[in-house]
C-alpha cells in the first residue's frame, strides 16, 4: 500500500510540474489583441512580444491580414518602424527594429497600432516573425493548437458595442487618414511581405485584462510548483524509510 501511495504521489508531482512548464511555455507566445472586434471599426491593436530564449529579441515583423486597412502606429522609444506597402499602397507588413539592446530575457515589449477593420465578418490571422540577436527566427504563423500559433481576431457584428466604446475612449477620428510618424517608410531591401519569414503603455481594457490573466496564471503556476516539490520530498522520504 505504501509503495502504491508513493507511486501515485510521484506521478502527481510529475503531472503538476509538467503543467507548470506548459503554463510558462504557453504564455511566451507572441499575441495580438483584441480577439474580437466589430466590422468597419477603427480598432487599436496591440502586439505583445515576450522573450522565450536567453538572448534578446531585436526585431519583430507583423503581416497585416488581408482586409485590414493599417492606419497609424504608436512610436516606441529605441525602436524603428518600417512599413512595407503593396502595389495598391496598402501596408502589408509592419517591422519594429531595436535601435538599442532590444527585448531582454525575461522581458516583453508591447507595440500598438490602429487599423480599420473589414466591413463584413472576418477572421484576421496575424502572422508574426520574431528575430533574436543570434540570427534565429521564430515564426508565429501556425494554426491554433500548433507549436507556434498565430493570433486570430474575429471581426463580428456581436462586438459592435465594445468596439464603439473602445473608439470613444481613444478618441479615434474616422476621418483621419494619416499614417503614424515615419509612416512613409517602406521595407525596401528587407524582403518583408513574402510568404516565408519577412526580414523586414497606454493599454486598452483588453490588454489590461490579458495582463491580469497572466498574473493569475503565474500565481497558480507557483502554487503548483510548490505542491509538486512537496509531493516529491514526501516520495523521497518514504522511499528512504522503506530502504
């Protein structure tokens, strides 16, 4: 009976430790918020870039989904912004390049921009490419459930009320057509906009909610880790007594 309890405790500890590791891995994804928005709305989007390696992230490229009309971006100190445009003049890729050390291990950076949603219901897929200082690239362009999934924003009429409140809070002017400072830049020579990897905080309520969720996840992960360690110690002690 004691052996059975020990095995169960050890298995439980391993499971909890695995959950902690998974929680940390999942939170390291590059994400774009909000997850829902209204058709035709001028939405403030935010891309959150955490660092999952022990070296800095020095560049991030985001492909603008078909149907979204990119309008403006919020400048971030020590980051240069390049806009790659298609033949029709539409912005297809936005690239943030660090002019300093970039995003360090254990840190994250958040970039914001405004885009006009398509007039009809749609699913906007955000393909992002994260560049590290050693030249490696992590492509966040997989389907949901993959190792490197892209974010999806559902454009639906059900989100109309929330989008109107968001627009009012940010004072968006639907008549404004200017791109953000430096918006005339293009990604010439960067290769951005291809199907392969491009080479190119005033948070809203959605972003704040995301941060709160991450805090809760971190607390639960720490608690699970402590329980795992306690169970592991109990197993080791029981084995020592048995021997």
